[in-house]
C-alpha cells in the first residue's frame, strides 16, 4: 500500500512537470508596416547612439521639450542594451482622432540578464505625410 501511494505521487509529479516547462512564453518579434518601422526604428537607434538632433528630426514639434528633458535618461537606458525589437502594435482606426489622422502605438522590447526593457512609441501622421514620434516611454 505504501508503494502504491508513492507511485501515485510520482505519477502526479510526472504529469505536472510538462506544465512547468510550458511557462509564459516570450512575445514574438513582429513585422511592422515599412513606414512605421522606419520612423520608430530610426528613433530608437538615434536615442541609443546619443544623437539628440537626429532623434528630434522625427519627433513632433509639440514633443520637442519632452525629448530634450528625457533624452539623457533614455539614452542611458538604451546604450548598453541589445537592439530592441518590435513585439506589439496597435492602430487607431482612421478618423477616430480626426478625419485625416493616423496613429500607431508600437512596443519594442529586449531582454538582458533576465530583465526586460521596453520602449512604447506612439507615431502620428496627418493625411499621408511622414510619421512622426508623438510620445514615447522607455522603461525597464
């Protein structure tokens, strides 16, 4: 009888082990629309490289003060990390914020030494002009 309980316990453990191996998965890298990928990727590269002037060239005029205020802090977070890759994207439907506006939010991420760093970027464009960065938040 003792052996039976031992084997039942061992059998239960063996059934549970595959569930442990199926823990939370890392979000997949996604493909972005070309015009979104170009602007968002360039912004992150410029911040990582410490080139505030180039980053400012693709940031909306209304967000320039925010860029200047947070640039050094954001650069410090990104400079030692591997390249962040796009993981999530959302698009506000056309005409939701205005009759000719388009807005995307993209989340980039990288994992280093067990810690995630994310960059949430909001891109905006009026009509069919080039996208510009409207807002961003880089955190780990």
